[in-house]
C-alpha cells in the first residue's frame, strides 16, 4: 500500500499537511471501524500526504486509500465520506500552495523520478581522459542520460503513480517469493530428501510418462507453461534447459508434488532442489542417508509389526539375515487360519517390495554413493552436525541416489561438488536404471549424462534427441529452416501484393487481382510465425598496460589454519594444508587449479590475494599490479536495497554517476533497470553488474573461485568470450569442465599439501581422476565396513 519513490533526490513541497489529514480522517473514521486505531490513522495520513501531488481527484484519493480501508472491513459509506473529506482538504491546500508559489515560494526541481546525473564539465582532466578511453567519446553518453532526465521530468502525475504501483507490486511479489521459500524451507527442514509415497494401486505399472495439456502458473497469475506436454521415456536421461526464471524449478516442484493432473501416481518421484537447508543433529551421515528412503523405512516398520504378530506364540527373538530367509521361515509355519493367511500374504508382498528396493544391500550402496561424493569413512560415521551447508547438500544428493526413484530430478546438482565428485556423479548417472531429469548450467555435464534435451522457452516444452551439443546444432538448424520458410512466405506475399497494387484499378485484370487477394488472405491465415532471433550478449574486459616481471611469485609457501594441536604441540609440517608450494603467474598465464574440496585451492587463492599470510615462504606481487577477484558470491557483495549505479559508485567512489550509468549500459543494465533496487533484478542481471565491477577495475590478473555457479548458459558463454579475448593473466578454480577447457592452458592439481602441474590435457586428467576415485571408493567401503564391525 505504500508507493515510495526510491532514490528520489529532490525536495517536494506537498500540498497536504499530514497533521490536517490525520485530524480529518480521525473525525470521519475514529471509533467507527474495528481495529483502526490512532497509529493506523497516522500511517494512512502519511501515505496520503506523500502519495498525492498536484493532480488530486476523487479517483487518485480512492486509488491510494480504498485498498487500505477495505482491508480493515470499513463500510462503503464511510469510505466514500473519507474520500470526499480528503479531496476537499487537498483542494484547499493545493490552492494555498499554488498561491505561495506565485509569490516567490520554493520551486520544485525539474528532474525525473530518479536523477543522478551531474555536469561532465565538473570532471577533472584525468576523468575525462579515462572516460574517453572507455568509450571513445563521453558526449554521447552524457547526451543520452540528459535526454532520459528530460523525458522523466515530463512524466505526468498519473504515470508517476502508476510507476509507484508497479514498484510496490514488484515489492509484494518479491516478499511473496521470500515467504514461499521460507515455507518450503520449514516444510523440508530436518529432511534430507523427501518424496511423495506412490500409490501402487493406480496405473498399469507403466514406466513411460505422457501427459498432455499441462499448464502451470504462479500464485500471482503469471503463466509459465501453457498447454505443454510431458514426455518421459523409461531409462532416458533428460536435460531441462532454459533461461533463468523461465520456470524450470517450478515445473520440477509441481511434478514432485504430484500437482499435475494426469501424472502417473504409481511412480516414485523425487526432486533434489538446488538449495536445501536441513537441521543438523547427531545422526550419523550414513544413517541419515539410509533413513531418507521413506518407502523402505515404512516397509521395514510394517515387516517388524507383521513378524511380531505372526511369531507371537513362538516367542522367537532371532531375526533372519535376509528377507528371503525370513519368508521361508514363516512359510514353514503356515496354518489353516484366515487371519494368519492374510498377514502372511501381506508379509510376502512386503518382502517382494523390499527385494525390489534392494533392502539387503542398502548399507553397502549408501556407503558407495557417499564415498563417490568424497565422504571419507570417518565422515560417514560422524554426525551431520559436523558438516557445512555444502556437505549437507551432498548428503541430500547421496540420499536421492540411494533411494533410486523411478523419476529422479536434480536441480543444479554440481553446484556444491568439486570436479572429482562431478566426474564420479557423471559416471554414476550414465548407468542410472530409471528416468533422470537434470537442470544444470554445466554443458560438459549435460553432454556426458543426457540422452535428450528439453527446451523450456516461451511457455512451451520442445524435445530434442542427443546431448547438449547436439541440441544446440539441431536448434540452430531449426531456426535457420524456420527463417527460410518465413522469408519465402514474405517474398511470395510481397510479389503478389506488388501485382495487386499495380493492377488494382485495371478492369481487364480485375479477376486476376481478386484471385491474388484471396491467395494472400489464405497465405496470411496459414502464415508461419515470425522468427525472433535474440541478440547474443557479449562484454569485454579492458586489456591492462604491460607490467614487468615478476607479476606474482609464490616461493616455498607453506600454510595451515591450525599449525598447533589442541594440546599446544606443533603439528608436523608434512601434515600442513599447503607445503612448499612454488609457481608463478604472469600476464600470459591461463591456470586452472584442480583438486578435491578441502585440499587448499581457495586457501592458495587467498594467499595470492593477500587475504592470508603464509607461515613459511613468501608471495611477491608487482607493486602496480591490479587483481580482479570474481567468485560465485560476487553478486552478494552488493547492497540489494541500493541501485546498480549506487553500488558501483560505492565500489568506485572516484567515478562519476554519468560515466557509471553509461558503463552499466554496456552490460544491458540501462534506463530504469540501472536505477531499481538490486533486489528487483533477476539473477542474470545481478551477475552482469558483477561482471561490470570486474571489468571496471581493468585488472592485470583475474582470480576466479567457482565463477560459473548460479550463472545461466548465456552468461557463462559471455564470460568465456571475455576471458579468451582478455590479454592478462588468469587463475581459476572451477568444476565446470566447459569453462576450464575453454579458458585454461595449464592445469595444476592441489593434493596432499602439494601443488603439481598436470602433464596432459583435461581429457587425460578425467581418465586419471576416475580411476583414482574408483580405487578410493572401494577402499572407503571396505574401511567403513571395518569401522562398523
């Protein structure tokens, strides 16, 4: 109900005095509406005094006041009376305000809703030269911003109210989104992975899914999918792709919750979300994974209940070692008892289902999965409370793989994994025995795992055979063919219209003209849809000036966060996190840093950046070196209550607002988008602001830590192109195979405290890592068995 103008840098003399409005409203409404106290009347008075300007009508007053009063169950006659009172009061106040203005009162600033421009003539010579370096000229940018401000000053009061309403609507939608996320978090808190139990009495046990006429909308009425079709074949692996915000996660949630009419309910469907917050307790990691299978747990409980009933008279306390042995043991006791027969039959069904879900080998399977995701035997036996948020997400992923649902849906499963775990997950999913649907920004992962790609675009689902690269080729070819058909239609129509216009007044050819007109009408009725090819967005990072060597030199660096043990004794140096690390970075370096989580990759980057100091050795940096730092959390450094321009000015206080607005325009953050609070921007737009902050630094060396997390495909492509054309140094930690192979020329592996250059390309590293992981998993399972025994 409050329509504030954010970042309004002007002083306005309001025609309404808040105290007068409060007194008038109190006379009309006080003690006549339940729940409407003095504080609420004061709030409404402030709302009216700030929201009404020169154009004051019954309509504008009602627009501001009626929703508030109706929410308080105010009678219609009181609403009308209040409206008339405020209009009369405001008109009188406006008349006084106009008379005072004519006699020399304060004048309003003639600027738009948000104006942050300043005169370029106030810039120093250095600033002007820097601006000219970035843009070639600064006059065009200044003129564009001046025109925007001039246009904004002409916006009518009605349009301003409309803008305030749109802004408030966006605020409400944002708040509703936060509340929905909180509800989902509370619903799943304490649950590693949750699944709606299937109804095996429905369906004909078919494994394929085909549901037509599927439509999905948000609570605010916005349509995401219109008359779509879900087609999932058994044992096919689908990659769901589309722009951020198109509705991919919403679609997966609807499928998992069985909210889609006609979707088979006899299938076990599980959705592992991109972010999942779970309560930490003393439950062992392995136990948490085992307990995640709700169906298995329910079957085991029912089994124990049936066994107690069936064995009650025998007083046996022993438990058979397998479900088959239990079944044989009870069948030997078969008697002529209808109740006993019914329970025995149900027990037989329970055993059959336990056999299907692999109950006997459950612990071994869970241990194998956890080991593949880099859990050591000690971590598997330890409590979940000892794990960080990223490792708990791995537990949720392990639980989903352990359950083996008929349809497994993974939303950005690689975000919390290191490269070794990603490679293992690829090999595991390729052998998955059921249907898989995965949303991922890692095209290397999609290429390895997927057999089909589903494109979610323009409220439609389009299916393509093959992996992601095959999809890109097929999509581009389809666009070319569609454009060819559309252009042929346009050419033919233009030719016929030329004939019609030329001979429209010719009586001898009237019959031919009419025939052509009918043909054109028929063509228009069957015309192909216009093909819209979206422009590919790219940005560049300015190349730095040359620097003399050494740029960055790491010499005999050793480091550990706890060089001393709890008892005060010093830890042996061969047990430190990093030991005697040596390497250098210059302007031609393209270094990819690989290794398991926790091996010291980010620590090494922080030592180079100067965030940490080595315990031994030294890190030397050129005195004129500028380092650009970009991480998966780069967008989190911004104050989301401020606009993009204001955040950039906070980061670079010596910059000019005109220059910054123009600079952000290169990243498609322009016009009102640059002046909105950043919490109203999409994730992709926030990433572009982060790219802008990186580019504005003009770094000599860029250091990146998991930069592709939370980026969409288009943003990753833009970042790759910018880095490939950048003539400076690069050092990156990433699990994204496509990003590594397209930006890095040398690979360094961190492990066992040492940094070693890998002699080979990325494919060779993958083979080496998979073999190493296979041996480690086997050893880990064996070790965990020994611990349990």
